């Protein structure tokens, strides 16, 4: 008599993850390449940082720097119901291209790793519109989903987190980030930031199972990060997490 084999069950997901997957239907990501759009992002950064006392006295209503225009920097606006609610800049730091916020702040830590041919996704300039944070507490997850996609697209060794000490616990809880460097002064902003890092190959599967809304289909990642010179790359990208399945 044939012995029936047990049927593997799909991993269950939390109510929070299920809600996030549904909420993504209201979300779109817009890649920023035009000067006027970057100005809007700069004003959003200013509003966000002003409420958190992360400011440079010389800034006048907008925050834009030279790294925004680097060819391995990717700036995005996150929209809910067509309203800009947050932004993130992702930088791809490699042995051949050692430009990025964390590379500047922590050269003594990252340079030896780059010399060993490691690479990094460096998500910085996270900013959320204070007018919408209370209404949409999911904004940090929706925004950092960009970093998760970038880590996979670029096959990065580590996803970095140059953040204030009180925020490091969040990155450890969500991404398994480990401290690489103690806090040090962030020049021009009057704050200290430490450096955390998540080993992408080690944490990818666990994060995908626990937080399936971070997942994405290959075409979404291509649309997010493809070289604009390669041809027809859309500037508005819709999330695909709910179409990837719940497994790894």
C-alpha cells in the first residue's frame, strides 16, 4: 500500500504582514531624476529633519547634496494614494565606486571591507512627512522596502544602517543588523550615528518569511534600479510583493 506523503504547509504570516501586503495596493514608488522633483524631495527632508532636530543651520528650506547626483545614487519618493509621504536614497558602494554617506562617515570600517571586494547598499536620507506619520505608521516599512529590493538587485554583501543609536534596535529587529561601529559625529547635523550592517545572504530568507511585504518580483527590482541610459525605464513603480508567494 502506498504511503501518502505529508503536504507541506505554506508558512503562516502575521496579521501585521497580511495588512502590509494589502496596504501596498495604495503605494507607489517614484524614481527621482528631474531637478524639480529633487527639490520637492529636498523640502520633504527639511520638514522631516526640522521636527527631529536634525538640522544644519545653513540649510534654508531644502536638503540636497552632491551625493544625490552621483550615478550610483538612487532617490525615491514613496506615495500613498498619490500623496508623497516619505523618501529614501539608496547608494550602491563598491570597490570601484567608494562614494556614499556611510563610506564618508566610516571609512576606517568600510575601506578594508571594500578592499576585500565586498559591496554595500547604503540607505540614507530617510525622511517622512510629519503630517502623515501618525495616519500611516507603516511608512518606515514601506520606505525601507526599497533597501531590501536594492540589496537583492545589487547582490550586496551588506545592507548598511548609519542611524542614531536609539534607532539601531529597529534595524536589528527587522533586518538582523549588527553593530560595526560605535556612534560618531555626523558632520553638519549635530547628531551622532552608529553603523550597523545586515549580511544580506544570511538574513534574506528569514526576512522574506517573516516580512513577505519586503519581497518583490524581478521586474520591479529592474524598474527600480536599472540604468536610466539602458532604455525605457518607468519612473513610477508599483509594488509586487503580494504576487511573489509567501515562501522564500
